[in-house]
């Protein structure tokens, strides 16, 4: 899978993609991430990418031309399955959206800033708009990193144990059960006996019961959907 990210702050992606699981996915050739600086497509001598909003209100808007030229260059090179704009007024990201997107071949993620981007970009290029939650971030970059991470870890071969993505919280609509590691007794704080029993059936039952219990307590809304 190939992900192209369009941003005016390319340095913000140093870190999220250069560590841990995503780093390994890139090294293994399971995903390609290309960061494009929208400012490289600005044509005037000041390299402007934004301008005053029409209609008088305060604030700057990202201009059509630099973003359009960047997207057009990419779409001339290959076909894209989705051109996604990260925006607080987009559809709320959930595991089902990440699952869908992990099956795509090429996607573009566009990060907005200032008061937003010229509406004509949304009308003519954007196929999907996604928000990562009901709060406001300074820009789309962190949201794009969150979305890319949630997608990339689902690509087959990225996680060392393929079943581990299947047992994630949300993957089956339930939160994960509590987990423990050694020692079995830490100064009197004990690991539940059933987990030490070696009885696989009982352990599966215990994990399921705990998942349901935790979901009922913390996120009853997840059970309502069923
Ligand atoms: Cl995608 N962008 C911004 N700026 N803020 C957000 C967001 C996106 N999702 C939640 N808050």
C-alpha cells in the first residue's frame, strides 16, 4: 500500500513513521509513505500557500493552486482509491473505516491548516473527509498520522502475530480484557488463577467475559449497535 501525505509541515511526520511498527512496515516494503510539502508547489516568489478568506471574516484559507498542482502530479502518475481530507467536520474515524482503508492500494491524505482549505479542493478532488474526534487540533497532521498508523498496522504481515490485530479492542466491537505478565505474585498482587491454569477453554471464556464486562462498564454504546 502507498500513502501520499500533503502538508505544509512535513517535519511533523518525523517520529510517528520512523519508529516501531510503522518503521518496520516501511522497511519490509509492506507500505510506502511519501510526504509532500505543499509549499514546493507555490508559484509566487513568497511561496504563499494561503490567502485571506473571501467575505470579510478573519483568518487565512489554503489556496487552490498549490494543493491542486500537487494532487494532479500524483494522480497523473498513478490511480488513487481515495483522496482523503482530514478535517474536524469529517466523518468520525472508527475501526471499520480503518479496516476498509487498509485494503486500498493508493491513498492521498491532505492535511489542512488555518481556517481551512478553499472549498473547490473539496468539491473537485476529495473523495472522503475524516475527523479523528470531537475536539480541535491545530492542523490535520496529527490526525493524518493517527489515521495512517491505524491503517498500516492492519496490512497483513505488518504485525508479527497476525492474530494480534484481530484481538484488538474494537476489532470485534468489544474492549480488550485485562492482561498480565510475570511475576504471578507481585508483593501479594496476584494474577487471576484461571490464567495460570493452562485450561485453554476456561481462559478463552474468562477473556470474553472480562471483555463484555469492561465494554458494559466503559462503553455501553458499543453494545447498543449490535
Ligand atoms: Cl482531522 N483536523 C483538525 N484540525 N482537528 C481535528 C481533526 C482533524 N479531527 C479531530 N480534530
